[in-house]
C-alpha cells in the first residue's frame, strides 16, 4: 500500500474545515460523536468570536508541516516515510493547534480521542509530544507519556523514540538517555526540555512535575484518576498546557475512561444528555476540551454490516485493513467468549453499557409550556423521591385532563426538584450537570445548606394541599420516617401510599381488593402514555435530563424498572414522575373504568 493514501486532503486550503464538511455531507463515513465534533467546529467558526474564540490557520498549517516535513514514521510498511496525516488526524491536529483564545493562547487544554485499535493513536500522540518538546516555543517543557503501568507508557514513548531516530532533523537536536532499545528520556538541551514515560506511581514522593504536554495512553486501563490529577495540577505553571488522552473503549462504567468518554460526548454535542441521545444542540459545556470519540450509530451491526466499520476505524484501508477486521468478526462469531473484546477494541462498543430507556423522538412531542396554576383546585396525585443528603429530591405531580376517544386517560404532569445549595457547585463539576443554571432559571430549588431539608419539601406539600385537591402522595420507604416527622409538625392530613422503587416488591394496598403500587406497573403506564401522546410534560431540563439518562433493569418475566446505579446521570425526577402516574392510575376508583384500562395493559388492578 502506498503511504500517499494517508494524505487525502493536503491540497485543501483549510484541511480542518474540509474534513468537517466532508463528514457532514456524508462523503466521509463517521459515527454520531465525530459528526457532532465536526458540527461543533463549524458552529464555532460561525459563532465562536462572541466567546473570544478564533481559528488560527497559520498555527494549524505549521502543525501540519511539522508532522509531514519533520516527523518520519517507523516500522512496517511506513518505515522511514513522512508522517502524512490522514484527514481525520489532520482534523484532530488542526483543531488542537489552530483554535485560539482571544489572548492568542490555544483554546484546548484537554483532548479525548477514542478509536478502534490500530488507528494510529500512539504515533499521533508521540508526534504531538515531540512538537511540544522542541518546536512549540516552550522553555523547560516537560512532556510525559502517562499510563496505568510504566510498560504501557513506554509503548507510546518508544514510538516517539523511533520517530526521532528516523528524522535527521530531530536526531541532530535531541539526545537520548539509556542505551539503544532502553531509552527512558529524550532531552532538548537548548530549551531545557525533556520527554519521558511515567506511570501512576509517579509523584508519590511529592516531587511536583510541571508538565507542558501530558500524553495519556490507554485511559480505559487507569484504575483511578490519581496520575491525571497529579499531572494536571502542574499545568498551573504553563500558559497553554495540553492533556492528550487516547484510548480504546472500555468495559467499566465506573472508571476514569467512562467519565472522560461521557464528558467528551456531551462536549461535542453541546448536550448534557448526549450519552443516551447524541442530538447536536450546540450549547457550551466546556470550551477547553476537544473531543473525537468514534462510535457506531444505534442499529449498526458490525458483525454483519461492514459499511459501519469506518465509524470506529477512521484509518480503515490505511493502517488497518478490511481483511483483518473481517477475520476478527469471523472469530467473534466462532468464539462467543471473544465477542465483547472484539466489539470493544475494534468497534468502539462499551460492552457493559446499558440501553437508554427513552429516546428524544418519543419525549420531545410530549413536552409543553403550560402554567401549573391552570390546574389549581383540581385533583392531583404526587410521587415523592426523597434523596440522600447531597443528591436530588424530586416531587412528581399528575392531574387528569380527560380521556381519548378510546376511553384512555390523558394527563398533565410536572416535577419539582431540590438540591443542597451549599454543595451545588462542587457537585456540578462531579456530576457534569448544570445545576447552577437550572437553579438560576428556577427549574431546580437550591436552598442553603449542605443537605436537603425535608422541611422545605414538607412545606411544598402544604402549599399543594392548599392549591390542589391532593389525592395521594406515593413514596418510597427510604428516609420517609424523617420526612414523616416534618409532615406531622406541619399538621398535614394527606393520604400516603407506599411505592417501592425497585422491581422486587409492591407497596401496601390502600384499600381491600386493591393491589399495591410498584415500579414495573408505573413505568409501563408512563411508557404507554408517552408513546400514545396522552401526557403533557411541563418542560423542565431537570426532568428531561433524568428521562434521557435513565436505563432499566429487567427480570426474566419482562418486568422492568429504572435503575439509579446503572443510569448515566441523576434520574430522581423521572422516578418521581412515574410514581405519581402510578398513583394516579393505580388508586383511581373503579367507576372511572380504570380497572379495565389496567387489565388491558396486563397491570394488576
């Protein structure tokens, strides 16, 4: 194969923009998050100036020239050949080095690259490290190749060593420490700079590195965030540092890699719910992170449809062949035990990822902007999800608005939510959700304190008791004892119905002959109401995020319920809504004909 195949857009006057436009036109096959990264680039070219962002074409071209005229590749068919950037690599390099802030510093301090195995991530990272070492104008630059284990960090570093040895221009300027094949440091003496591999044990002695570039390899193998946090702390000494993370997809949603994947996907889409619905919204989530996350689209079948392979493998046909991927697919079919590993490594599938409960296409038609006061004086059913001290407490409310021609009930519904005001900003960073924005726009209550005061929630129930005809308040037993004390102190006389949140048990029935409330029944009621357009939800980003973030657990009989521990973000508002609707249907009298309606769904009356 000729190496010129790597360079596909060198003649374009703006290679970064050219790639984005080719992806969005369909000329280049790419997955949903890469398409969003391209949309973001074009969107910011048009609107970024208002935020002090601008694209420096000369800086991007200088970076291209460094790779293609200074660096040489090593090993295999590319031995000794110029590092001619593939158009996807040019998009990455152009974005990182071309985007600037108003003061001329580079915009991006972090970059997250997730691709299938064999797509040239390590040589690309090594090339970036060498540029930072000797050709970026930084005195005393410290460049680190970081990984969970020193051996892994050494692989990326070894790529850089080989590139130096292949390049006469670099070999004259740089010096190695260690013998051939045992190099552990690259020095650029004229600027006092070095490039070396490190592992998660680095920094235990408190030596305090001051990195300029950090190249984090195989992020999915990091057991914790220790090394990244330690190295990023040293960025405070630099004007335009860079954390460049490269990885395959992982298999642990409670990991550093999943956190970075999740953040990168949201950043590219400008959408806090993009992990479950990658619709591009273009909101500013993090202007300092560059995102290039390869993934398949929903419905893609890499085991039977080779046309989707390029979405996870942008260098397909260059560094990785269709024949090779066909062999791995055949292996996965023949040896089921290898399936998850192949899906993860070659097709960017997070093998433990759960399927999202709700789609935006289902939810969007049900969102409406109505005033809650329209329903004052009417019957209302409430669902209450009491939180842990620093979580979200949510109250769902449902009123009946009529029936369809088929006799099925229609509803209006809304939620109220609370979060502790004193810890809101810290949890906003941890949860990657815009709590402060939601609170400022009055979608979220954030009373002072480090924990939720149940008195605030009880007082809200008292207000509902005055403004509505409260029929039932569905609750889960968790923390209800403390809340009940607040209710009693206020002298409220409301009917409470137990509504467990899991799928293993039902609540105690309110009356003889009635079945207790349970989450599988309430979820089925909510799903059908949404699918049939029989419920209007008052637009609230707290609720939308919860609905879009939820995933379900299911038993062998097909009963399913929302799973807090496996969901992407906080789903308390969605749970409270389901509880309220379950109470509205499950506690209604037989005269309304709802027992027949429940029976038609297979839900016990």
